[in-house]
C-alpha cells in the first residue's frame, strides 16, 4: 500500500536505501577521533588532539557547487561534484592556514534517487580521505514542490583548525613589491556555470573543446583542484626550507577582481600580467561563444588560476620550486593609488 507521505512525494524507503548505499564510503573516512557518525543525531568528533596546539583556532566554511549540478545531471555523472564541494571548502579554509578536521554535506532534491546520492557521497568520501578529513555527517532532503523534477542541490560545510600563531590573514603581512604567484586550475572549478551554460547552450556535450581532445562535458565537469599539498609544501618542517606566506586568495565566485582584494591591506593593489599564465581553452570558448568582455571574464571565472599565493619578492624561486609544476609568477603587489585594487598590465622587463 502506498503511504500518504509517498503519495505526497517523499519516499522514506528511498532515503533508507541511500544511507545503506553510502554507509561504507562514509565510514571509510573515520579515524579514531570520530565517536559517532552516520546514523547519529549529531556527529561526535574528539578534539583532544588539539591540546598539542598552543592556541587552537577553529576555521569553518560553507559553500555549494552552484549550477554545476545541471551539467552533472545532463551527463548523468555525479562522482566529480562530490569531490568539487570538498576541494572548494578545503581551499576556503586553507587560505587562513587551517587543516581540515571534518566535513558535512547537504543534498536536496525534488525526488530522492538513492544511486545518485550514493555516487555524490562516494565522491565526497574519496576527497575527504585524500585530505585526511572525516565525513562526519550530512542531510539528504527530499523536497517536492521546492525543487523542480530532476533538479538537486549540493552544499558542504567544513571545520578545520590552525594554531593562532600560524594564521594567514594577509593584511599588514603583505608588502609593496611582494610577488603574486598563481596555481593552475583544472577549469571552471565550481563558479561561473550559469554564464558558461548560457554561452555554450548551442554546443553538444560530446563536441571537443577546440585545441583539445576533451569533450565539452568532460571539460565542464573537471573537478575543482585542492591546493592543500602545495600550500603545505611552503611550510615544510625544515625551517631553512620554509617560504613565509604573506597572503592567499582562493579564486572562486568573483574571479580575480572579487577575491584578491579580500586579503590586501587598504593601501595596496595587485598588478596582474596577462600572458604570464596559460588560460585553458574552455575559457576561450566561453568568451567567444558568449561574446563576453575580458573584464567580465576575469570577474566571473578563475581563467586558469585557482589559488593566488603572495610571497616576498626574494622568495619567488624557492616558492615555485616547492609549489611544483603549474605554479608561476603572475604579478606583483603595488601601491593602490587611484586605480582599481586589481589591475592588468604588461609584465615588466
């Protein structure tokens, strides 16, 4: 017999099946710190190991993958967006120097699809394991009438920790003449998809992106890169090999123009050098198809740079060596003057 709740559009049994399908992946992220996780009303995480820190500071962030969900839905591929949301959140707390402790997810849809939820959570769990982060809990919400049929949303919350002395706050740490380094992105990451989908609406998903062997669908679903390993490399345990980080900016919604000023002191600006880094072909395609100005492209998309690292000018070469392939100098810190806080100019010399 069909229950009244099922007739109203909510399937309790589908929710139970989704939990069963994801259970093993979630539990694989647990370390000894997890005292209660999946199935509990609240996740329990033992923070006694933080006693080793002099002044531990918790750093938290919540974000979503936006309308990248529509690309995943159109292609029927859901594992990569699970990785996206973890990597995005890890990078957000990384800019302040934090190491991830635990993660929680929220998946909402009009009608629960257990296999889709399990695929998303599997991607989340894979990314959590890779960064040493427990998938402590989450929520799967079935909301007919709120979401259109077939649509879904994915949001994540992360909590990390950093010793207060190791906080990276930018501000007064950043000096005029500092070097601006860029770490390559894997593509759009998790921002700008509403504009990208509009610009590319007439191109089939299986069409190759010009200049590549990658299909449009694959290029748009490329997972958000996580920069935890690269930033950790700059803070190596051998003091003589450390490179002090003056500031970090995760290039997400708002692009260069919206994100870099968030870490600058009020009297300084950043001068970026177009042509000093490789812009992936997917951005050229979006710009051409959508007839989008260069200024708007740099305000909406990451344009091939997912993380900005600001270091002293005399630390450029050691920093690039530690950051590895895909890192390059893309600009410098300059006085603010009467110009915008982020400006584009020719590379000196």
